[in-house]
C-alpha cells in the first residue's frame, strides 16, 4: 500500500466538468492499493496519516497534526502509484490490486478517516481532475 500525502491550502476533484468534492486546509492523499494489501495495513496507514505532525506550530516548526489544526482530508484512489517503469518506457501495473478489492479498501479508507476528521473522496475508477494548492510544499510518500 502506498500513499502520497500532500499538505494543502485547498484541493478538489472534478469528474466530467463537475466538482464532486473539495476541502480547505488539510491533506490530499493519493492512495494506491497493491495486490495482497489488507484491512489491517490500511488501518495502520490511515492512523499514521492522521497522526502526522506536518503543520507548523506557533514557532513555525512542523509539530501539529491534521486533527490539531481542524483540517480536512481528501482521499483519491490512484492505482498508477503502483506502476513499475523499471523496464522499458511503458509502466506495468501488475502490482496493483484488482479493482473490486481495491475499491473496497478505498471505501474503507474513507470510512476510517471520516471517523476522526472531515473526509471526502474522489470517484473510484473515474477520469478525475485533481486540483490542489500544495502548502509548503510538503509532500510525503508512505508505504506500508
């Protein structure tokens, strides 16, 4: 399981020209589910993301979590994070989980996150346009 977490001032997802979700200050998480990933790994990943202390405190040090600042979370499924371009120029996606299973884990991620902070999502499997204003920029890659 792989996640790219970006601290954002705002972010939104558009499908077919219609904005389907948007957040203010918070995290945009791009989530890639690999073959064999489990709910236990997902739970661990979401807890890790929500506990990250990457917002500045009063002294400007990265010391505050999403919950500490009252931020929001936007999670977007992105199977291309599992792409392997080590051979040739066309990436292979054989490590990505099958869509049905990946969708179930993605929906579980939304549920787990929403139990702690305001959370929105993209549309699984859709051609999405993701707009964000990266704050910092602060971007982390987390693999579990």
